[in-house]
C-alpha cells in the first residue's frame, strides 16, 4: 500500500522475530521501526506484565488498540505489533488496507527463542504448553489479517527480512 501508514506491519506470536526482523527492514529501507508494546510501556510508565497484573488483559487490549490506531495513523516505517494485538476485533479492523506480514513460527522454534525463564505474562506455568495453546488459538487470526505469511522456522532473521522485503516490493 502506498500513501499513509507503515510500509509493513509485522504480526505474529512471541518468538517469531518481529523485533529483530523489523530492525533489519527499517535499516534496509532507511525508515524507523516502531513497536506498539514499547509505545504502551512508554505511555503507561510500567511494563506490560504489570499492566496485566494491575489492570487485567481487557484493559491492556484497549490500550493496545489505541496504540495501534495511533501508530497506523502517524508512522510510515516498519510497525511491529505485540503478539496478542490481533485478538482484538477493533485492532483487526484497523489493519484492513495495510500491508501486514505474518511471521509464523512453529512450537519448537518459538520455545527456543522465547526461552523457559520468561517474564511474559501469558506464559506463567508450563511454558511449552502455553506457547502451543497460544499458537493454536492465534494462528488462524494472524492468517486472517495478513497480506502474506513468512515462515521463520530454521531461517535467519536476514533470510526472513529478505522475504518480507520481496513480498512488500511485489505489492508496491
């Protein structure tokens, strides 16, 4: 999509490489990378895990939807969304008309990348089981908002960034 909005929006589960791939793409294209999770932390003055504990997931999703709307309206570089952002129907609606890359990752690679000693609020307890449940629940939602999907399993961040760049160029 040309015109207003990010060059590409990266969605996918934790461990898919959104942050790393986003930084590579931004450097390649000479644009800024923006992460809605970082926007929320900056605006709220506390970590996402604290927002979940203090205010609950519904309150966090509302903050996230507002952060996505603001970023889509004012950011023209690479935008990375938090892993659960697409669960909110309002957020999914906001993504319509934008170029959205779903960075998919399998269970084994996700567990390796996220690590077992994690501070992520949705992974308390059995990390592997929670990641599997999140992947099973969210993959159809990621697919539904995506312009295209890039499989990250067994690939370097540079290889993933190359494919995303090629897909974006093909749509320009």
